[in-house]
C-alpha cells in the first residue's frame, strides 16, 4: 500500500494552505452552481399520483405534510425484490434528523415501486423512521425516470427529485440520478437542490430567503427537540 509522503509540520502546513485555496474555489463554484440550479424553470405536476404509506392512501400533495417543499428519494425496491437496494439503504442511513429540514419548510420522503407490505418489514429491519411510500400501480417512477422501460424489461436506478408547492399546485423543480447523489445526505446538501435553497440572505436569486416569512435559515437552527414542529 502506498501511503502519503511523510514530511515536517511546516511542509504539511504549506501543502495544506495550497490545497485550501483550491477548496475555497470549489466552495465558491458550488455556491454559483446552486444559484444556477435555483434559476431553473419548473413544470407543473398535473398527474394525480396515488401512493400507499403508513396511514393508507396518499397523494403527492399529502407527502408535503403542509410544507412548501418536498424532497423525494427514489429508493430502488422493485416489486419482485425481497429487500431494498443495498446502496440506497446506505444513502438513507446517512439522512440526518428531519427536524432541520422541516424548520426550513421542506419535507423528505422515500418512494419505491415495491408494494407497501414489502416495504414495511424492511423499513422496520433497518430501523428507519423517515416517511416511506409505495408508488406501486402508478406511473410515478417511470414519469420521473427512475424505472426505465427497455422494450418491456424494467430496470431501476436511484434518484432524487425536488418539488415546490403553491397552495394546491405542485411543481417539479429538479431531479438528479446515480452519481449526482454523491455527497448528498446532509440538511444543507439537500436544501441546495431545492428552489428555495438554504433560505440564507446571501443566496441568489435575492428574495427567496424570506419566501417563508421567517428569519434566514441559519437563524432558525435549534436543537432538534426545540422546534415547534
């Protein structure tokens, strides 16, 4: 095995300072990319999708739980499988406490094509508490391009989609798939994919930080047991 070179503390500090310049440039580039992502147009969702969850039947609007935004993780779990995808399970393992997303008016849910009676025992086995719904029998997975039809042969791929709600109207704002999921999982990384972003005053485009009629995102951060919701 080839380990890094062994150097003095001074040489390490010099090398670290040089790398830091590149890391800061990458952070600025990421912020600019997130701003460009928030500038994407959106498309209204007219289809009346029906899901099944712990409380029975649910619509896409129900998945918002009354909040302005919804992040859906497309968890690979085909109807004929006995368990969910291992890689998708690793992704869901790293999702933090949802209270911090909810405090920014954003709900999170996993959706799979497997029937809910198959999802429920696997969810219990994994010890997850995140909302998880079955899209079995609907075109949701195919419409959002995570179940692909190859001349009658279906395949699954992981993905994530973001939605924005204006009263009872729902809009699809963003989706990413496969390697686009790399580095995601934290509250801020998920918010960076949404139309309202982190809701900080410094974000572009201006005006969205106050879209929810609340202080900037960082000012709303609490211990997760201190939120009203």
